């Protein structure tokens, strides 16, 4: 259900980022032939340069996400194989995921192990088992894992037995998708110049041209998504940092207050907490969290289990939230 909603919203936003600006532009443009020779060429060239800059930023970002990220993850896994901090993880839960026509079994695991500071953590993860006959991933068994000592780049931990390889077909298809998208952008520049220039260069470029507005909308979506994730959800890399390097303790609730912000009609609550670190020093810190209306009573408990960073005790997170973080290996 959530995946379906995500696809719907992606399509919905893409409509307003690409087809909608084009529809508005081409249906409101004056049909009469404009006297482009009187337009300021520097203004048009500035708009052109800005649009090229926007599309360059987008294409670089898409390439890193679609193609380069795979190679980066492979390098990080290979590095962890030699520099990772070894731990023994107990399998608390193991659920087999049924997939058709696969050469391996896939399991969803809930692991328990000591993080880099020695606190017990739980981690949900997916694992592909190429040797199901060994029954390595049954509940109650232990598996070796390797933790990233710096917790800087994903993956932040791997199974000690992990063998990494890159599927050439996947890289080919993602590279082809990126090249197709980049080619369409270049083609649209050529098409617009051929149809709209009328022998007077780029003077037709204006603030409302789709070459600019489409790129701007896509960048705004990216910025908005990053803002929402940072402000209301929390950066995944920061949460993993707290989880794998933080220390667990019990915090006392001092104050609850609504921030006035709502996401999907669910209120954001500001938790003011007080806790003591391992050196018996007291700290106060705040966590802002979206709370389901049906769970409002559960947030009024006097104490909460949290994790905090030893080097920066103001960086804290609820243990229950950290337990929901997932990783696939």
C-alpha cells in the first residue's frame, strides 16, 4: 500500500514538473510571430545559462544515484571486509521472503548486537542466502557482522560472509536510462532552438520557458524532499550514526508541547528530555517527532529509552525509532 502511494505521488509530482509547465507555456504563448530582434540577448542568454546549470546539477545527481552509487557501495563493502569492527549478532526474528525464479532465498532478519560503544541495538535487515541448505539465518542462531567504525557511508554494517559483485545487466539498464534522459534533455534544447529561434538565436528564452521551469521544479522537489527528511524525519545517516556509535540510557520526560506543524494531519510533538551520561553529567535535549493521533496517550510516559552521542550529547534519538531503521545486504 505504501509503495503504491509512493509511486502515485512520484507520478503526480512529475506531472507538475514536466508536462504541466510545457502545457501552460505552449497554450499561452502568442501565436503571432514576435519581433525577437528587439529583445535583450543578454537576458535570454542568462536564462539559457541558468537552465543549463540546473539541468547539469540534475543530471549529475541522477547519475550518482542511479549508476555511481552502486560502485560506491561496492567499494565501501570491500573496505568493510578489511577494516570493519567485528561483532556477533543474534538473530531474534527470521522471516523468509518468497520470490519467484530466484537462485537464492531472501530473509528479513531482526538482529541484536553490541554497537561501537557497547550498547545493545536491534537492526532489521534483508539478506540473500546463496546457501540455504546451511540454515544460517534461523531465529536463535548467531552470525558474524562487521561495523563501519566511522559510520560515514552506507552500508554501515555488513555480514562477515558477504560476497559482493555488480550485476552488469543492472548497470547497463540504469546507465541506459540515464543516457536516455540526458539525450531527451539535449534533444529538447535542439528542438526548441530549431522551432522557436526563427534565425535570431536564443532570444526566445524567457523566465517561463519549460527548459528553465521544468528543471527548476525538479530541483525544488529535491530540495523540498531533503528539507522534509531533515526537519521532520531526521537524516538517515545521522540516525545510523547515533545508533551505531551512541550510548543507550533512560531519559526523563520534562515537557511535551505541540509545534503547530502537521504532516498528513498528524501533529509534530516536541519532547524535552533530561538524561545522565556515563560520567554522571546531566543534559537536556529535545526531539521533534510526528506522532500518530491514535498513539498520543503513549507519549505521555515519564521515561523513554534513548541513544545519545558521547561526543555530542545533544544528538539523541528514541531507541524505538532507531529499531525501525532498515538495511539491505
